C-alpha cells in the first residue's frame, strides 16, 4: 500500500484536534498548540495549581504527558 503525503497542519488545526480526539484527562491539561513543522509539534502546558506539588513544582506525570 502506497502512502500519500498529507497536507501541512497548523497550530490552530492542532488545537482543534486536541479537543476532538483526545481523552478528557488530556483535555484537562489545557495544552496549547503553539507550532507545527513536518515531523514535530510544540505544545505548551500552562501552569496549574492542580498539576503542582509542594514548592509549586510540576507533577512528574504531567511533565511527561507530552513526551514520546
């Protein structure tokens, strides 16, 4: 089966996809799509008291949510 290249995706389309395709717990992270280039995207995880631990440090699980 031959694959065909897809059209480039911009940050606004990625933001829409986050709301449409991802589980509620991922949506609750409030990720923001900032950039997209072939083979990579940049997502920002805003500061949230729900994701913070003692000393205002980011919870490790939340920090790993965007890593592959």
